[in-house]
C-alpha cells in the first residue's frame, strides 16, 4: 500500500505553484496595463488588466504541457506559457516606441518581483516558526522563477518580449526580417529547449543552448539581487 500524504504533497506543490502563478499573472497584467496607458485598451476591455491568475492561465500551456513534460522527462524539464495579452500595436500613440515599452513591462515586472521577494526573504525568519519554512521557500523560488522568466522572455526572438523589443529597436530591413520569425519562433524555442540537448546527449556534446543563454545570466542576476538586498 502506498504511503500517500496528501497534505504534504499539496504543501510541496504550493511552494512552486504560488510563485509561478504570481510571476505569470503580474507579467501578463503589466503588458496589458502599460498598453492601456499608452493608448490601446484591448486588454482592458477583455479583462486582462487584472491580478486574477485565472484570466491569464492557458489550459494547455500553463497546466497540461508543463505537467506532461515533467512526467515524460522524469522531472528534469518543464516549459510552459501563459495566455498572451492581446495588444493592438497600431492603437498605441507611438507604435514603434510604445511596442518596446509594452514588451519590456513584463520582464521588468518580474525583475521587480524578484527584488521584492529577496528583500522579504530577509524578514521571513521573524515569522512564527511554523510558517517560516513555507514562506521562505515560496520567496526563494519566487526570486529564481521571476529572474528566469525575465531573462528567458528577453531573448531577441519573436514572439518573446525580447523579440518585440528588438523589432522596435532595429532599423529596416532587419526589424522586418526578425518580425517574420514570429510564426516559427515557438518551434525554434522547443527545438533549442528539448531537441538540441537530446541530440547533444546522443553524441556526447553539450548542446544545452538555453542554459547558456538563460541559466548562466539568471544565476548572475540572482546573485546580484541577493547582494543588492543584503540577502545572506
């Protein structure tokens, strides 16, 4: 008979679920809020400028896909996405500039959340003993999740935020060429995240490109935030 402690499982799951839901919710809400303030009320009218996580969850991308990947990989890989906030860039007052600001709002919000989480972590140990472990774990994971989400989204590949920023900054014809990658951008990400490391494992070469592009910089930024907030 299995020794299954439901309460323990739920507590362990919440340590990951709560920070991820908050990171995704604030990220998407920030896109919608900045777009609204810059002239496009599409997200506002659709109820996406909200801190209600259920308005941003994509059944497949936020729940089913990460779970399937975790099970298929034995807990080694997880990848998912939230429901993108709709933005009509032509409705923005200054489309090229404002597109950059709308795209940057999500990662900037995640970095701010990481800083707040690190700062609060300094005070977690003053809480009652029975709450310290759960809250400290949430804050520590929140710090890492938000940094990873920010850096991942800043990669200059549409449809990621960094791709939209690059399209707004680059002159023609380079911005036009980059914007055309949007349709295949998701497939490129999947290839780099899963297929390349699998090929590398077969031939004995480290081809984990996303670790080089995201994992390394994320580690540097987490350490910088820890130093900035006096976290020890």
